[in-house]
């Protein structure tokens, strides 16, 4: 689990992760917010249905794919969290069945 | 610094003197020099703010946090400020997905796409962690050490104490030291730098001593890590990551790692495994353009063939920084300036005499900055065995779940060249377009067929080299009304 290294207060941002309201800070990407909320797995690999999580955090591995406001296969590490944003991870390869 | 217009809807390409891809030290330095001497300059950056990877977060973090990262990081502040105050246009969160010989850059930003044309194109997209596959490396909980450093730099996140850092390279010790500054003591360091490599590096030590600040810094980090009581395992081999199994059915995420050293096989439980086996140039753009590349047997990577100014084999196209060769942040800044100076002379903004007088101190400084490299490259050379003999179950192509065994079968079936293998196994066809598998597949093929990696080659790159939606593409050519 990743935690914040200091308690410097940055502007909080509330967004929805798989329907549940969670909090991050202004400069968090979806990837850092997932890890902060203890979520290590964001999808299953396409062919072997194996759990995957963020690996490179810089946009070159394409592992951190999530659904953002209904748009699939977005790199979580390349998007900042926004107030009211709906983020969904997937539990089965190729399925987007979260509410 | 002017922000480039956000919505890039255009029917013809906007013209620039110089377009720069990437805003790390090389890109920022090139932009500062180009704009200073009157070139109309645009910087296209994949990331959200300037600094590249090395100076990530420097423009928005507080001083207190930045101090934890060490003196080398703070050097970037001056450069980033100079870049922000330059007259170069800066466009962040931009994905370049095509480049051509006429120096058009096609890119996506904010739900739309655009094209710009440049007289000179400077590619400074830098480097990335070397993907070195091992059994279990795709498990959630395993990430690159550089990734963990990004989490620390940009988001002030540290992993739990139940973390192991493993691999070979200065970044390992830097990261563990940075965590100590933040009050986090991790479980262990597992160092894969082999005794043999350390011995072969000795012949480069005399020259490296000329760059003693680098050496002293490395020794200081190691000393403080030992003093903090963090165990360091050396001469490690054969890393595997193992998932927890509930009722022998569920494969969940990382639970423990195993490795071998002189005293036998070790098994260590951990929640996070942060790995680092050096960095390699990001070559998707130069590959796309069809520039000439060389295989560097010391750095174990592909590099675009560039002149001392950074010119590639394509007219008007340069590479500067770690994207040309792994040489670090100081050299990146110098190389950015050199490429800029060359382009400024080509464009007629400066005369040759001025170019030479401005370039000379850069060439000299760059030469000195290179003294440490042969030593570091030899000392931290990645474990050959892991590169050439991965466990058959090891996933080589993460995107398409292709294992070393699958690849061995394809080669057995008679597929010889790397593009045929790509076609039949789908290695390199997933979202990352071969970024994560290109090199390790080349190593595996080379070793299986007993050929040098230079003969095996690399995947043919085709546009788009980055994710592009139809919606974005459609904005390039808005409907014309009669």
C-alpha cells in the first residue's frame, strides 16, 4: 500500500471509483489515487485473464488502463483526477460491467 | 512562455521553425536556445508539466518535498524556470502519434488532433526503464523502481515498509536513500550487479575517478542505507515473483520473491517489488522515421545513429538527450543546446562562427561528463542470463500474454525474423506497440538462434505509435461545407 510521505494539505478532490466516492489530492493522477486507495489491480490481461496493475507510471506500459467517464482503455497515469469523475476498473478481461 | 492553443483543429499544418518532442532537460534546453535566437519554437510534451522524468514534479511541489530528492534533482529548477520564461510555446498532455520525413508532427491533445510542420525537428523523448522479464513480473505489486520514484516525485507517495528493491543500477540506491529522507525504511535491497561485471569495470575506474563526485555520491547513498540497517544482498541471480494463492486457486497479487546468491536460494515475503535494470532510449519515433540505429553492446540497447550535433540519418531531424544514448541529465542539457545551435545555423538565425563559439564549451563539458559512463555501464551491466534465458513461463509480451515458451515454439516452427515472429505471435501488436517487449524479444531470438542482436533487428514501426481514437483523428479534417 502506498501512503503520503507528509501531511501537506493540498486541495482535496472527490471522485467515484467503481461507484464508491473516494478522495485524492489536486495533483493526483488516477493511477496514484488508485494506489493510494489500496487498489493494486485495475484490469485483467486480455488473453490470459491475469491481474494487472500499473507498472511504469509514465505512459509506456499501457497496463494501468481504466474506464474514465464511460471511455474505455484510458491510461490512468496520464489523467489527473477531477471532481465528480467516474473511474472504473475491470474484473474480467474485456468486460466493463461496473455500474 | 506561451501556451499553444488547446483545441488543435486545423485543415493545414501550422508552420514552426523548430518543433521539439519532450520537455525533459534536453527538450527544455533546446527550446530555450532556439527561442532565444529567434526561432519560432513549439514543444510537444506527453507529460502534464515540464521536467521530463528526471525533474518530474519540480514545477509544482513544495520546497520541503523537493529537498528530499537530493541535490541533482534541485539542479533542474533553474532549467525549468528558464524554460517557462522562454518564448517557446509549450503544449503538455500531447501524444505525438506520427512523424514523417518532411518533419510533420501529428499529435492528439484534449480530444482533438493536429499537425504541425517544422524546418527542424528535435526528438528529445528520453529514456525508459529497461523491461527485463522474469517469472511473475506482471503481477500487481511489481513495478519499476522508476515508477515508484515517479509516485514519490509527483505525488509524495511512499510504499509500505514491506517493500523490496531489486536490480542493478544507481537508481536503486538513490531511491532507497530518498525514501530514508522521507522517513521510510524498506525491507531489503537485492543487487544483481555481478562480481564478474564489477571486475571488468575496474579498467574504466581510473577515468571514472575524474568524475569522483558521482562516485562519492553513490558511496554515500550505500553507506547511509547500510547504516539504517537495511540488508543489501549482492551478487543476486534468477529473480522470480510469486503470487499469493488462496485455496490454491486464486492468483491475486505479489506475495513473495525468490532469488539466488552465493549462500543459496532466498525467499522473501513482500507487498511491493520495485525493479530496475538500467534505462534504455525510447526509440519509437526514430524507428517510425526509419532512421539508422546501432546496437550498443555495452549499454545493451538500440540507439539512433547521430552526429555530435545530434543529427540523425534524416535531414533536419535531431535526437538529443537519453533518447540518443544513456548519458544522464547534464549531458542531455548540453546535447539539447547543441542540436538547437545546429538547427539555428541551418535556419539562418545564427552564422557558423557564432555557432562554433557557443558550441565549443558544450562539447568540452559533455566530454567531461562522459568520463563516468564506461565504468557505470560495465559495473551495472544487466544480468545476461536473465536476458537470454528467461524461464519458459515468463511473459515476454505483456500486452498479448506471449510467453518465452510461445516464442520458442514460433522460432522452432521456422519463423526467423523478428517481424515474422511479431506477425505469428502478436508480440509487439498490443497497446504498447512493442515498447515493453521489443528488446527482450530481440535478445531471446538472438540467443535462441545464436545470432547477434544487431542482426535480429527490431519491429517495423507504423503510425499511430501512440493511442489515437477515431474521434481525435476526425477533428483533423473537419467537414467542408459547399
